[in-house]
C-alpha cells in the first residue's frame, strides 16, 4: 500500500518555511541561559578554581562545578570521561576529574538570566593549572616512556584497546605469492558539519522528571547517561527530541544533555524550578564534539599473477583522542573492512585504539568503515595495476558471494549481493567503453577554461558494511501500534504509532509510517505517530549503524501482528507492543578464533569519472555512479537522497575538508577555514542505481543503506586520479596543494 512510494516527508514544509521547532528554537516562559565553559587546556591539572567573582555578576543564578556532580563520569561504551573538571577528585568517579585531557573538557556551567550575564560571569572564573606533558598524536602516545593520558586505565598504556584476526596460514600465502602489494595509509579527521549546532533546553516536567529536549540519536541512551551522572533511576529522567538538523554520528555522544540536566537538578535542589537553555556557536560545536578518527594503517597483500588474493596482513591505529567515546567499536569496523569485501584465505590483522590529548574520535557515517575501505580498495586497485587486470575484473575474481567464509572465519549471513552490485555499477558507468576525453577546467573564475594541462581518469571501488550493532551488543528495537475503529467496522480506520527512533533529517519517521501503513493496511494519512520521547515509547536503539529502518521495521511488523490479534479479539482500540531481537552476534575472539560478528550486511559499488589540472592540482568530478542493494525500497526519493547526501559528504572528506589539530588544539574551527563542499564544488552528476535483492531477515526484505555510499568514494577518487596521472595517493584530503606537490615530486 505504501512501500516504494516517494511519500513526501510530513515535516518537509516546516523545515523549508522555518516553522519546524528545533531544540534551539524552544523558548519557555521564565527561561534561563546556560553557558558551558570549556577548559581550553589539552592536558593540565586544576589546582585552584574560584567562581566567587563570577557568582557576584548581576543576573547570575548559579555556577555549577564538579563539586555539584553526583556521579562525575560518563561514556557511551566506557565510563572514562568526567562531566565537569574540578580541583579535587572526590571518589564519585572511576576516572580522576581534576585533569583536563581535552581543550573542550567542561569546567563549569554558568546559569544566568541572559546570555550577556553568562558571558560576563564566565570571563571572571579564575582557574590555576598545572601543565602536564602533552600527548599530541599517535606517535607521541606510543613512544617509549610516553606520559599516560589515562594512568587510571588498567592497561597502563595509551594503547588501550587491541583486537585481532587470525585466519589461515599467512606465511604460506606470502611464500606462494607472485605479487605483494604494500602501503601505509593516513586517514584524516572529518567534522560532521551538521546544519544545527548542539542545543538543549531542560526543565522539570509535570510528573517531576528532569526533562531535556535536545537533538540526539538515541533517546534512551541519553536518558541512561543522564541518570547515571545524576545518580537517579532512569525513570526520573525524560528525553525528548525536537526536529534534528543532521547528526551523522556526531550527536550519538553527549554534548549538552548531561550538563543541562545537571543544572536543572542543582537549581531544583535550591528551590528554583525554571527552564534552562543553551545553544552552542559553530566554533563551540567544532571544538566541542568528536570527529571521524584520524589514523594510520599499514597493509600487505599477497596475490597470484591472476589477481587472486592469497593473504592479507594489516596493522591499524586509530587516534581515539582524550576519551574513548565509541572508539573501541569504530575500531571493530575498521578491522572488518581493512581486508575488503573479498574472499581472504589467510589473514593477520591487528588493530589498536590509542589515547592522545587530541580531539576525541567517535561515530561518523560509516563508523570506521570509510577508513578501512580506503585501505582495502586502494590495495585492490594497486593489485589490478600490478597484474594488468581491469579493476572490475580483479574484483569479480575475489568478491564475497553467497556462502563465502568471511574474514572472521564464519559464513556470511544469507543474501550476499556484492557480485550483482559490482556488475550493476560497471554497466551503468559504461565501464567497458573507452574513457572520455578531458573536459576543460576553469581553475579560477578570472581565467578561461582550458584542457591544456587537464588529464582525465576513472576509478572503481566497492565495499560492504554491517547493518546493526555488532560484536555481541544486545541489539533490540521496540514499537507500539494502536488500531482505531468502531466495533462494527471490519477493518481499522486509523492507527497510532509510538516509536523512540530519531529522525536526524534522513526521513526515518516518514519511512516508519510507510512501513506501519504497509503492515496494518491503514492509509499513510490515517496513522498518527508519536516519536522520540522516552515517556511514550520503548527503546528503539540508535539512529546509527544503518540499523534504524531495518530494526524498527521488524519491530513494526511484530507490533502490527500483536495489534491485529487484539483487533480480532474485539479490542477497540486494539493495542500491540513488540520488542524485536535479531539473531545474536559475537565479540571478536582475542585469539582469533572464528566468530559471527554481524547478522546482516549492505553492499555498494561506485565508479568515478574526473579531470585534474596537473599544474594546479585542482580536481573536478564529472560523474559518479553508485549502485547499492537496498533490499526493498521504502521511499525512493529518500533512498536517492541518502545516496546523494553521502557522496557529497564523502566528496568533502576526500577533497577539501582538512581539520587541522596541532598540540591538542583545533586551529580552524570555522567554515571559513574548514571547507565543506559548496554547490559549485560537488560532482557534476550523481547517478543512483537501486538494487532490490531482499535481505532474508530484513523487514519486507529491507537492507540498511545510509552509510554505505560514503565508504568507497575516496578510494575511487584516488584510483581515478592514478588513472589520470600515474601517481598513487595514500593520504587525503586531496587538496590542490597536496595533489600539485605529489605530481611535481
């Protein structure tokens, strides 16, 4: 009834006209302003903190410090980060909170009547620091005698997380090899650059709950972390998401959620129940939230002269920054993709997360997959060049297929469609046809376009990525459906849908209603949804890991079935609640024994056609073909939008976005210095090929797909640049200066 339609998003008009309410737009009566003060110290110990002058500023209500935090620790996967940094560690945290390990650690919260009063007070806070040795990057962290960023950590090393893959006889593979491909790859930071900066408003609701309205990716996880820091039960906290202006993983971890809830709690204890609001500037946002991990990966591949891979070795290091965030989980996806979507008989892969005093690394669209894919697809394209094989043909000879044994030694989940995806991409890109002639490039607006120094090239890359949480995490998703109608009607005339899943701009809520309409037989317009409020919905999990439509769709199917049973039993209204649990996964074995890390995958391939001016290093991308298996289209326009958005985001990652972090400080925290693509910078054409090869256990056959198109773009660009110039690039972004310097060398 509804699946496959390009149903218009119900929130589209509000977002276009400005009527949509984001967290930063919420202005309740008698609202106060909160200013979160960063430490501005990458590595230093607080020896004195004096807020008395700040408290005396007219209009200041209170200043919240570490002494006010009931449990001064938090973290999505490890409790290794203090809520606030203060001069003494009082035993209410597993991590010492008298040390700033990051320039954006939080020192204090100034609550005032106005922003002006909050800013004046923040400037008067006095703090004395004892400087500590700086651990600036991976090399410094791993040097002999390096200072420990987290001396309380059991590992007593900055290298705090290590995972392995051991498969087959690697030595024999290299002994039998005709070709060995080696490379050391540097992968950069990337800023999420979402339209809406971090914002939150907190208050005490009618039932006495500390309530935070914000923009995040997982309401129930936000609630759990807030409750832990406040030392209260989860039910004492409520989290609501308003409209969300982008996330991409950058709003999976805490920003303002805990500190706003803490400020509300402190004021309530003092007999003041007024709402408190805070909105970060763009500079605060860029400095104050995590990034895609920078890292270094060394890889060696052994292969036959016919291009068949025999063995893979790799050592990967991700700079976790000052706190873990999700680095231990991101590392797992790097680990799984660094050998590519190929049949690998033998492998020795070691991956490490490393603490530094740099900005934390965390979730970002692809979640470690883009870094691993850059390595594997660069290696594969170099293998094609070394053997004289076509890049598509060498992939045909190695690709994972139905029944393949994956890199962790177990058979992949049913529904492996990468061979079909590769062929669809090659066909759409006319890969077997001759390469087009160079197109003129106008490097500067004041100069005419010319082909004098222009070379043209094509590149190909493909990959796979998990759908859902991995490595043994207890995955789940809940949904509730209420069917409405009178006792004399055979079929329901309407329905209510209750879900906590976040719509971060991708149209998830539209897709949920479409799936509910399909499952219940009720029309799209007759379904009334309530979304993203912990008070009304069970836990849907995170809007991440390409999981939300897949997991929530299965929960919706179960809830619809339960509601239909109640309807047949005569209930009016008929209520159905369902908690979906997918097949279990397993953590990677520390000794490399076979494991089942994931229950489903998505598959994608991309072909890129570009021109480069070899004198200036400027690159123009003419055409991108993305073929992706989505299993079953829920909303065609939204699927295409996800592909195009991912490719544009990948375009910035590959070509222009160069976050500069030196000695633990971000040096370009503005869009004037951090260059995301503008309308004149993006590819001239993006062509999307949607395959519908059903996932055997996906709802209606659906596969997750939102992250996959970002992953192969950078290696496809590098392959095209090599095709044009004969030069390989093992690091990016491919800024004109970097390209020009390499070509001149």
